[in-house]
C-alpha cells in the first residue's frame, strides 16, 4: 500500500484544489485501491499537531473549479521552525513523528517561498517530499509561472478596467494597489493588461517627481485622468538607498496605511488633482481559478504523481519553457524570482509610454 500525505501551506490562492485533484487522480489512476491519501489539516500546523484525515476518491471530485483549499491552510514562519515554543514543542521532531505515524511514503507540499524552505528542511531531515509552486506573486525560483498568478492577474486587471470608467467620469487620479511585497510580477502584468499609465514595482525604486511629471504631462495633453498600478512593496528611490535596517524602519514609519496613500497625498499636493486609492487586497487571492490555472495545476499534479510513482523525491514540479520539469528543492528554497529590470515586458511598457518612476 502506497501512503501519501498532502498539505497546503501559507496564503491561499486559486488553483490549490485543482492541483490537489491533479495529484490525487494521478495516484488513483496508477495505484487504484493500493494507495491511501491523507489530507493534512491547516498546513504544517496540522503536521505538527497530528491533524489529518484519510481521504476517499470521491473527496477529490467537484473541486476543480473551487477556490481556496479543501484542507485548510496556515502560516508557519520558516525562521521559527527550529525554535522550541513556549509549550516545549519541537516542531521539526513533531512533523517527523506524525509523518511516521501515518506511515507515509511521501509528503506532497503546495505553497510559496516560505513553504518551500520548510519542505526542503524536511527533505534534509530524511522525509520523502515533492512539491508544487503556489503563489499569486509568481516569485518562486525554478518555475516560469506559479499557479494562482494568472487568476490574480485577471482580477487585478478587472479592477483597473473598472477604475477607468470612474476615473474618466470624475477626472481623477486613481491608484490601484496590487499584492506583492518583494516582487512586482502581479502589478506589472495587471498594469500592462489594464492600461495603467504608471506602474510602480519593488524592483524599480521610483522618484515621485517623475511620477508627478508624468501626470502633469497627461493633463497638459488633454487627458483628465491617470491610473497608477502600485505594488504594495513599491519603494521610493530615497528609501531604497538607505541601509537595510534604516530602510526597514522608514517603511514601518510611513504614517500612512500603505505606500499608495503616501503617493496619493504627494500627487494631490503637487498637482491639485483629486487622487483616490483602491486596494483590492484579498480579492486577488479569492474565487475560482481561471482556465489557465486549472490547465497548469492539472499538469503540475500529474507530474507530481509521476515523481511519487518513480520514487523521485526532493523535487518541485516547475514550468520551464512550457514544459513541466522536476526542480531540486535545494535549488528552490531561499531564492526569490524578481522581475528583471531589463525584461522585455518592462521595455515594451516603456516603449508605449508607461512610466515606472525611474
């Protein structure tokens, strides 16, 4: 009997259930009744606390289009994984214990950067682990695309589309703040697709005067409104030049709900033009996965099942040049895939007049 555990960790997103379905159907197709799949409740927390349930084949039916995760999820910071908590719990030891208790042959992990650090830690501790890349930020190393990303881009783009009509009607400046603390993939793609006039991402520190000049130039040309797509992790050139500790302190003491509100205040003061901020927030992570995310998660899941069948552990299934390939967890863990500042997308955006504040 083959025994496989599956968990989803970190923030939820579209495509988790379709990815779970993909690996489960792949395993049932090959092993039939000779496989047991255990759903681990609320991510690594469930593995630490021994909370899991034996799944049935029918449990994976009808979940292709469902958002969220049927197993639940939680955030368990990687930096605390080896820290003994107040109650004396050794998290790593407990995860290994419950892995053995379930008599697992493999643990399947779906998650983002922090999740993959812990997945690699468990692999180094001797557990058989395979993973799939999940995050709307698209910032996992070793894969051209993560699932959840395109669905989030669709939502953020729709927000920008809707903002266009009210911005035009009132002659306002609107800032749409997209998710992305460290990487600007979501903001970049949604900004280009939504026709934003200004796109600000963490990888390109902005000069507020250049943003203001862009807006003033649009006004002089007879355009009464402007749309900015701003990543929540966008940073000014002045702050970006500070030492790491001072930079962190400066961002923590913004005196605004987020960077977008600071930018809005500066624009309104400099131009006199009414400026508003829209934050779609967790809307970007919610709802059903789009067709593309269903398509790639099915491929990721099938590839994940194949790794288990071949007993090829310690890998993440990544999409590279349109093909799903195994990528060593040791290469993925701890690396961030940022937007290259010389990327073709940024060049094309600049070629049509989009301002990045640099």
